[in-house]
């Protein structure tokens, strides 16, 4: 490493309140999808130290893995850290570099960690290379890398959430994506943060497998899958309105409506362990709960009466869950330069 400058970025992970699944093609192109989500104080981090040669060394600090290659080398989806190689190829970097990657949540957590890492890397390269890219272009490029180049099944909400940050109502139209930042009063934001619990189920999963089943069900026009997606879209609109009006108990109760319909999209979305934690939370007083992300594991998001939150947390931990403290993060991708 010969550079005297470090380039670093962080992009926030997200929690999805409702709408997940309606952002997965071909549903949005045919019927239009919507998602309501917000970013939180858990991040994916990237660091670049430019080199004086053509070598790229990518270090995954979470998995203690290093991939070393020439920046102009051909690559395949089976390569180690292939997502990184795909981004390096897309951004056409002019020199070698040492790259360090780290995330506060593992892949398969349901918080959009893989997509967020891609956004953090693209956003960092925009900063380092001074590329004139808009936030929409960063999100779309991240989507293209994952869904087209890597052929990983999934939707678009994670890339847009990580890029823009904050509370957003995102519309996935047949020929465009529109990010609508929500102007939520500070008192409502603080109260919502106080009432929510994020509980790690202890299980990660391959969301692409679950989403492939959902996609197949929709493509085959199975009535139950199409109807569930349509209901999820309607619930998302209701939840957005409740949030804007500060009707938080109504908002939290609708978690359950969204979750029951989400489970109709694919059998692997829920399992005995998730249902056990869900039942524990409800019996301890939770007004609503749902899995954040594609399902099958990851994090359970729970809406609590303020005077029951501590009891619900205790019950979940006794049942094997793990409470993950968080705060809302209003910013999206951020990148900066620092001297070594």
C-alpha cells in the first residue's frame, strides 16, 4: 500500500415496515409496488487505500477472507467476493487498491446487508473517483450488479433505502422508481423508536431461495400469491398514512396484517422458531410483530406498548432471541477522506 490517503464510507441498514415483495420483478412492472421502510444505526462500511499497481486486494473483515486479483481480470459469479469484483468491473477503477469490507449484520439477516454493502462500495468509489453519479444512479447500479450481473433474486428496496436513508415511501413503477421522503414529526419518530424492539432470531437464510419461490408463484399467476401481494400493497398505504398522522398503535397493529399476508407468498418465509418467538412476543403484550426482510430468519420487528416493552424483551431473550439496540438513521450513503 503506497497511498497516504484513506477513503471510507458507510451506508445504513434498513428495517422494512411493509411492502416487501411488491418490489420484486415482475410484480412492480405489471402492477406497481410500494415499500415503507427506514434506515437504522447499523451500517455496512468500506475502506479504499489506492495502490501503485493493478492489484486489487479485497478483505472481508467479517469472514477473515481475502480475494486478490488484477483489476482487468475476467471474473465469474463463483469467484470469492464476486460482488466486489462485479463492482470493480462496473466502476472501471483506474488503479489497484486495497479494499476493506465490514458490516454490522451478517448476510441473510433481513436488514438488507448485502445490498447495503454494494451501495457503500459504489458510493465510496463515486467519492474516490469523483464520478458525477446521482443517488438514483447509485441505487440502480447496485441493483444491476446484484440482480443482473450476479443473478441474485431480490427486489429494489434495499439499494434505495441504503442510498437515500431516512423514512421513505418508495414507489416501484413500471418504468421508474420514486423515493418519497416522509416528513414525520420528531415526537412521532422518537416515540416510534421507543416502542420498537428488534430481535435477532439467531438464524440467517438465503433470501434468494425464498424470493425465487415467490417469483415463480406470481409468474404462474397463482391467485393466493397475487392476492397477497395486492393486499400487502394496500396495507403499506394504510401504514404510511397512520405513520404520517402519528397513529402509532394503529401503525403497530398493522404489522400483523402485513405479516400474515407475507407468509402466503412462500412456505419458507416462516418456520417453527419464528412462530415461537412471534407467539412469545404477542403473549407478552406486543401489539404487532413481523420479520424484517424476505423471511425464514433474520430479525423480528416488534411494536410494543411502552409499559410492556421491557417484559417483551425479557420473554424473547428467555425464548432464545437476542435484542439488538438501534436508533433511526436519517442519512443514506456517506463517504469521506482521511489522511493515513
